[in-house]
C-alpha cells in the first residue's frame, strides 16, 4: 500500500513538473525577457515560501510525535546529532546518551518507598476482598498474610 502511494505521489509530482515546464516554455515565447524573468522569479519565490511553510509544519508534527512517543532506540542514533552542548563543559559519552533519551527519561530510584509499597498492597487486599469472590475469614487472613510476605520481600 505504501509503495502504491509513493508511486502515485511520484507520478503526480512528475506531471506537475512537466506542466510547469510546458507553461514556462509557452510564457517564454509570449512574453518579453524582462517580464518573463520577473514572473518566473515571483512564482519561484512563492513556491519556496510555500515549501518552507510546509516543511516547518511537518517538522513541528515530527517533533511533537518524538516528544509524545519518545526517541527511538539509541543504538540507531548518534548522540552528537541529537545533543547540542551550548556550555563550555565537555560532556562524556555516558552523559550524552542519558541526555539523548529525552526529558522524560529518569533513573529508577535508589530507595524504594516502603510506605507506598505497603499501601499499594493494602489497597490490593481491599480490592480483592471487595470485588473478588467471597472469602471466609480464615481465607482472608491467609490472603492477608501472604500479601504481607510478598510486600515484605518487595521492600527488602
């Protein structure tokens, strides 16, 4: 499907180029050299502005996509092409690779918040007893002790 679309775009571009060249040759015969050069320069200036506007729009869309989905794998990218160091400090390769991963990249925390882990397991227990199958008090105690053991192993 993509190759079909590419062929269609290439053929459309080729037909535009041929019609432009034929119109240009007809104008060259009809107009004086001064008028012809003025019209050609005006048309080319407008086409250049349009091309620049479309390129900026596409670049903006591409940058938004990169920001939204992150940068692709670093193995395909050269960090010197991505990172622009405006400071006087020389960056190491490791620093460049970290910066190339983008602003959303962060290292995992060195310490785990034990309170947050235990709270999430307590919420899990509450949801399981509320929305899960009905449990007897003995099974609830067993589930609670097992979740405590699991949360304890996660924290350590």
